[in-house]
């Protein structure tokens, strides 16, 4: 594959791209029913990550306590029309990969060992569908998608286009415009010539193939191809005469290659996860008023409130699949029973297994009594709960806001509440869980 330029150019994904339930709810959209044939994925993930400069291969580096490769797997696994996902890894990482599959409940994954080069690893992945000596033979797909394990931000619309084009044409691949001009140099280090950038494109992933075509191409290719080749589309053209349909891909196709790319990937994930929130409030006039005012303030900070719910018990599975952020508003003196209801819902549905859930418990203080003068046991219980649920990937924060009858003062307090809430949700800092902050 060609190295990407301009990897810092990205846009946040739609929230549905990160939530497993979102794809299932969109199954009736136009074009989806066209995938009425078996589709599988091969993810080569055997790289050592030398350019990353880290002891851990980049595909196993963690973002929000979850390995990068798990995000990529989930991008495919959430789609009902994709069957088996073959992950090709180095033999020494076999147990690590199996642990990831178990921990994050990846149900479509089959792990196979890679080869000494990228093409050998991909060939091993393709053979998982044809090796009759394997007792657990994986059903052969009509179309197979080949993708990089370190490109986690692949969207369903592009996968659909790649898949349908591969079935029709035999091969297809994503491309992007070149950011920099490509030049050739002489052996002495001088400029030889440059290419006209408008005529060329960067070859990206994903790429799709009729399985029989690409498998045949790998069976025919030379040792030189296995050792030094990088382009799957070229093999399909050279050995099967299959000219690929090229499809323009979005900027989010960039690959995590260097250490700085991990920070960029984390920023994208955090930004995507923090785009929306639910507000749950007690059946109290002041709490409901605060919820509506807070909703307006959050909107100015680019966070949408999906809904205001009067009771935590009314949170259903559909609500859980739309967002990972919940704001519980309680009046001073109330316990956090609503928070406990939410925690139980998350634990029952494994909602926080893949992405960390944030619960912000807002205490509306209607008296002049400081939170510090409340029972020490209340704070201790809150901190204990936050510590317990953190193990289940649930981040619990507390904020107290003192009610004021002075409009200007109250407005400033709610603005601070919104700012603190957004910061907690976007940063997802585990070190601040269990704390009671002051708005």
C-alpha cells in the first residue's frame, strides 16, 4: 500500500458508525437488500509497527482501554450482511488476539497465523476459506473484503459500494486524491521527473474481490510478488485480468502508522462519542427547568441532547444504542438511585463493553447548605460506586450546582455546568471519576 499523506485531515464519524445497534436499525435503507450473497473480511494484522517506535505493535495499542484492532473489527462486525472476519496475526500474538476477541465479545472473528510478508499473510487469510483439512472450515464467501487492521474508521456506505462493485466487476478498491506531488530522483539525489498529480490517486483500503478471482491470483503469483508486492488490485489485474472499479473514499480512510496517529485516532473517537447525551431528571419543577436550560447550553457547545427522560427506568435498549452519555439531575438531598438504575441497565446489556459509558450525576442544591456538610457516608458511597463501575467501563462523575434566584448568577452557573459536563464527557478521564465538582 502507498503511504498516506495528510493523515491529520479527518472528520468525525456519524455516531452510528461507532454503535453496533445503529447499523441494524438501518438495514431497510435503499441498497442494503442488494447484499444477498455471502461476504467475508480478511484483516492482515501481523505487522510489527516499526515506524510507530513503540514496543507494542500498533494494532494492539490501546485507545480508551481498548486495542485499536478491536475498533476495526467492530466497524465490520456491526454490519449484519458481513459474515466471517478472518484476522491474520503473527504467531506470537495468537493468545493476545484471542483474549481481545473474548473480552470485547467479537463473535464473527476467526484468528489465523500470518506469513513473513503482507501478501503471504493475506494469502493465509484467504486459505482459511478453502483449507479442507481444517475441521472448522469457514464457509467460502462470494465477495471478500481486504482491509488494514489499523484503519478503524471505515464507513458502511463505502463498504457497501466496494462490495457491490466487486461482485459486478470482480475487483474494487478505495482511492484518495494525492496530497503531495510524486517525484522521481536520480541515483545522485537530483530531480529526475515529477508526475502530474491530477492523473494519479493514492490506493487505499478497503478493497473487495470475488473470492475465486483473488484466491486464484494468489495461487498464480510469483515469489517476487509475495516478497515485495504491496498492491492486491495489481495481482488481480496481472494474474486474472480483472480490472478493478475504483471508488473515491472519504478522508477517514487514513491509516494509523506513526505514534502521532494514535493521538489523532483517540481524538476522533472521543469527539464521536461525545456528540450527544440523554438527560434524565426527577419529576420536580426545578430539576425539569434546569434540564431544559442545560439542553440549550449544551447545544451552544456542539453537544446534542437526544431527549429529556423523566425517569431512569424509562431508558430502553433503543435509547442505549443512540448515545453513551447520560446526565442525571437530582435535587439536593436525593440519593443516586437513578444512577444505580442506569448502571444496572448497562451491566445487563453489556452496553459499556465496547465503548466507555459516561454518567454525570448533577446535584441541584436548592438550599444554602454546602455539599461538604452533607453526610460523609453519601460521598463515600458515591466514590465507592464510581470505583466499582469503572471496572465495567462506566465513568461516573458528580457535579453540584447551587440554585440562585438572581438570573445573571444562575445563568453563569448553568453555563459552567454545561462546560464542565462537556469537558468530562469529551475527556473521559478515569482519574476524575467519583469526584463531586462545583459548577
